[in-house]
């Protein structure tokens, strides 16, 4: 009987510890405030990345591949540490691809990131 | 007449302790399964960077068909806005954890962003699995 209480306590500790860990990892983002006026920035300050269907990525109108994106962004951040990146995403793009791109941006320490969904085009 | 004095036993009743332990166990298991959780089969997207979240939050699920679930049931984007407003009223620092299936299209995510923005939720977390 004494051992069964030991088992029970072990299970309690197990559930207490695991419940605080489960599935809380992710990519934190900040959404813009709807009531505030959007900041106006000059066009040339913005780096535009367009995410299209079929894995097509355009980096400032230049077609690049997912593998090159990290290098391009690294160069960009080295040149301009607070570069603004506008991410235009076509509505049919698979969510995993979006996460991949955001992941790369986070790892290259792009601080200012803006999202927008675009129709096909 | 000599009465034998009954001595209190010096042993701790261990068998009762197991009962208490099991009660606690049942309590913690049940309290873990809050009304917020839903059983949806989900394949979360994977990312290299994944930060731990400790603040107060509420969950929004998006399944493979693009259906939105929150607060323990399925709902529309408008309902999500009022639900998020209610959550923000109780704690303005509340974060929204978006758990979406990795295979869905971005437009569903965008719709959720829009309804959360409408409700004034600024802090969101795109929940992902670590690669």
C-alpha cells in the first residue's frame, strides 16, 4: 500500500510538470493597432518579399529560392539593422511556407516585419 | 480492576495517504483538461526558432478544412472577434495562440488576424513545433 502512494505522488508530479510545458512554443508576433494611423514610410526603405504559390519567392522583384532567402536577409540586416520588410503573401500559399519565411526572418533578426495578404498577381 | 490503557499507535496511517494522493491525482488530471481544449487532429508547422510562452493566453485552432475553433467549440470569424474582446476585457495582456494546421492556405490565417485585430488583440503567437 505504501508503494501505491509513492506511485500516485510520482504521477502527480509528472502531470504537474508536463502540463506547464505542452505546446506553448511558437513564433510571437505583434499585430498592428487598428485605431492608430499607420506609419508612413518611404517606398525605398521597404524591402518587399512576395510569397507566391508554387514556392515562388520574389525579393524586391527579383526571383529567388527559399535557400537563398536567408543569405539575402542576412546581407540586408548587415547593411541596415532596422530594415523594414513587407511580406506579401498570396492567399493560396500553404501555411507551412509562411512559417518557414517568418522563421528565416526571426533567425536573421529582422525587427520590423509587416504582413499583407494579396490576391493572385 | 486494572484497566489497560489504550496507547495511540505510533505508526502513520499510510493507506489513507494513498487515498489522498489518488484524489489529488484525479483532481489535477481533470483540472488540466480545461474547457478550452478541443480534440482536433493537427499537424503543426515546424520552425527552427520557437520561443516559450508563459503569459496568459487563449487558444485558436484552425483545422485542415479551415474551420476555426475557440473556447471549446467551432465558431465563425465574427464570433472569434467577440470572444477575443471578452478575453481582452478580463486581461488586456492576453495573447492569442494560433494553432493552425500546416497544410491550410494563408487566407484562413489572414482572416483570423483580421478578427483579432478587430478585437484589439495585438500579441499573437503562431504555435509551431521545433524542427
